[in-house]
C-alpha cells in the first residue's frame, strides 16, 4: 500500500496540521511516512499545501508531480492541483471553498461540506478534522485510534482537552462526505 496525498487550501484552515496528524497516525501503525509542507510567508490567508506519502515500504523521494489523493479546500488550490491527480485517483473538496465545477471525469470525486458542518455545530476550529474524517471514510488508511494518538502527539498538552471535540468532528466528517456522480461537482 502506498498513498501519495496532497492537502491544499488557505493558511489557517488547518492544512498543515491535517497532514501532520495523518503522518503521525501512520507512524503509530509502523508505516513509512513523509510530510512535506509548503506555504508562503503570509501563512494565514495565503495558500498552503502539504504532501504526505504513506507506504508499507521505504519511500524513495518526498517530491511528487502526481497524487493518488487530493484534498482541496479552496479554488486556487483546485485550479493548481486538479490536473495533478492520477487517473482513477480521488479528489475530495469542501463545497464552501469551490465555486467552479470539477472538470475531470476520470476521478472519484467526493464533496464534504465541512465548513457548513463546523458552523452548524459551532466547532469552526475543527473544520480540518471534519475534512480528515471524510478522507478516512473514503480511504481508511489507518484506524481511528491511531488518528487520535496522532492528534495527541501533534496537539500541545494544554489542548488535549479538545481531543473529544476533534474526535466528534472526525466522526461527523465520516457521516457527511458524499460521492459526486460521474465526477461532476455538486453545487
């Protein structure tokens, strides 16, 4: 098993944290991992992305030109990364941040309304965990226990009281993600 993943959106959406939690979770299960963040100097509000590779075998390079999975949280990231998903790959997007339909029909496309769910639940700070839950529902790369352990490793100890809310957000994401028909965006 080898998953080459890009997670992309605006700085402040928890893109890098989501990648780090994925990486730690995979390490908890004894997998080989790379985590390579990329962001501009503006961080919050600017674009950010992270590449995560999870494999059962050694990883030769963390640099990728194509991805098995793309998690896209804003239109600039969709414009940049949609074409870089491998044929037959998975594209997951948040309906709030995308205003142009997905063009490709050779992908498995999933929509998750994470921003809407986070707002309805008054849990805006768990937006990225809702998205992560959707990803893990579609591609169960690791167990929820490993993800919670990864979350505990990445959160400062003073924030460990937030782990139950993050677990609830992950479960919510698993409930609300849905596949688009024929790769078309649902608006």
